[in-house]
C-alpha cells in the first residue's frame, strides 16, 4: 500500500474520532428521551415560547449582523488602512472573551444606568429583561462570524472583475451588487448560518443582561437547577432537534 493511501487512512481514522466525539453525546441524549416525553414537554407553553423566542431573536440578530456586517467585511477585504489589524482584532474579541465577561460588559453599557441604556430609557427603550437585551447579547457574540465569513468571500473575488465592470460604465455600487456580492454570496450565506447558530446557543451573556423573557438555553438552565436533569433534558433535546433541522436546511441552501 502506497504511503499516500496510508496517510489518507490515518486522516480518515482521526476524522472518525472527531465525528464520534461530537455526535455520541448528542445522540445519546436524544435516545434517552422517548417521543411521548418530548411531546409532553412540547405541550408546555413555557417551553414552546422559549424555543420560539430563541429562534425568532436569533433570526433578527442575523438580519442585523447581515445589514451592518457585510459592508464592513467588504471594506476590510478591499481597503488597506492604518489600524486595520486593530479593527480585525476587535472584531474577533467576542469569539474568545468569556460569556460572563461579555454579559457584564453589555449590562454596564446597556443597563438601566449604563452609558447607552440610561439616555435611551427616557424614550422608553429598555434592554434589561427585554427582547432588545437578548438581541444585543446575541449580536455581540455572533456578529464576528458574519463579518469574517463575508470578508473571506469578498477576498476570493478578483478585484479586476470590479474594475472591468466600472470601465464598462457601472458605478462602484452597481459593481458591488452585480459582481462582488453574487460571487461572495456562498460565504455570506455561510456567515448567516454560523451567526444564527451562535446566536441561538448563547447563554452566558443573555442570562446576565436579560434573564426574562427566557430563551431556551436559559430555561434549560433554570429547569436543571430547580427540577434536575430529567426535567431539563427533554427541552435540550427539543432545542437540539429544532436547531439540527434548521441547520440542515440552511446548509442545503448554502450548497445549492
């Protein structure tokens, strides 16, 4: 057997271990719950509301990350400027910062007496224990995935294609919409998927800035503390199945 074939077999074995390590805990948790137990849990209005709230808030967060993140990603891919490395480092900070630290930082800024929260409270805009607070927490931790993925997509588009379009009479805005954006769309859509997935899974920052209304991760934690593992596990399985179904559909769309 050739060395190259041995290398591929070795890599396949290593990859198999990674897949098993990820899939086994999830599959074991799913198999521990019967369909009747999941159905009974789903009939709980609090569970349904928490799961729907998580999906809805994550969707809105993804839309906001798309609106503000894609233009920034394009600038980072096309323009070199002083301090660019600092900007890119700031974007990556939410990925590595502990969730509790992110929650405290957001609460300090958007809380009732925060730099942003206090003046906005005069207009009736509150972040503590509101959907806005949940979205702020989700956006903080998930927006880097949108920006980085879109930036990589724009970097993969040859700038000369935009130059040709502009020599043919297209404006910079038209060349972006007709050339750069369509060619980078796969990466942008992948960024949307990752942003949504990261947002719906956020717990630490959400529980600090907006304990109520409860998202699914917060409800799972609350049920685990008050009623134990047997009460929290069915909710975790339902959230996992919902996320898995959504993730598969989005991945299929991304491939197409």
